[in-house]
């Protein structure tokens, strides 16, 4: 197997982070190819490597696997550590991954991914509060039920990878997820793979205008740890 994983900007691309951190944390070798967001609309350019015109995409020889969930399922068939070994924990983790993939729309919209800043949010909506309450409930259940420190037990799995972007969001927006869930967030942010992603995000030297506008709509930026920008596209 010789994988190439195609992702976009470290600062913005939450969907890219999922398979990237999964493969890094599980030491699944891959070539790391970045195709940055050059504009608000990148469909035509990304169609050259992804049938959906979106990232991430995994290249395995002459085979292309797209979508973060599709990639995770593909890797799970080939690498046993992608899912918890315990049957009960595995079923829980797969359900949690599916819930993240299909749900939490308000969290995505109201708290857009931006690794390098800290934001003082405007008043959260009732829908966002419901999303945060569900995250807290879900994480607490996984940590307590399977013994932590990861969501499915003692080892990092796809469940942690799929919620890894939310760990950044919790820090960026100062979301209150309770003490147990916050301990998972802190543990995740300290992982070498997450620190590597963060370092690359902070080193990016340009901004994409539409992504910056989304963060501006969420609240007031009170800290910006990113490199000095060279362009706003």
C-alpha cells in the first residue's frame, strides 16, 4: 500500500484533519499533499483529483477514495487499529463517527474552523447550545463507559479523529463542555499529531477571505497566533 492523502489548508479544513490525524496518530504511512483553498469556490480545481470537488481524498495506487468517512471505512478494512478492538466500544465509536459526519450542523456554521485565533463569541443560539450539550453528553459517555483517556477506550481511534476538529473549536471559541470533556480536549490538543497540524496552521501566511468572514460573523477575534499574512485571497 502506498497512500497519498490530499488535504487543504491546516487553519480552515476540518474535514481534512479527520483522516490526516487518524493516519498520523496510528502511524499509517502516507504522502502528504496539500491543495489550498485558493478562493471561496474551489470545485473546478479540486475536481482534478476528487470526484466531488472537495477534500479530503485518498489515493491508493489507481484508486481514489473520497470523503472523510469513506476514507476512514477504507482504512478500517486494512488497518485494525482504526476502530476499537472491543465489540461494544467499536459499535459505539462507529455510531459516534456517523453522528459527527451527519450532525452538528449548527456547530459547524456558528463556530467555523480556525485553528490560529481565539474568538469572543456573540450570544450562542439555542441550537448551538443543544449541539454543545450533546457533545458533552457523548464525550462523557465514551470516556466513562470505556475507561478513557480516548473516546473509545485506552487507544486513539477514528472516534477521536472525527471529533479532533471540535477540540480546536472548543479552544478557539471557549466553548464550555464540562470538566471531563475538557480533559479529553486538552489531551487531544497535546497529541504530537495535533501539535504538528497546529504548527502548520500557524505558519500559513495568507488568508482566504470567505473563511475569515465566517469567523468575523461568529464573534470578535481577541487573539491571533498566526504568521503575518502576505495576502488575503
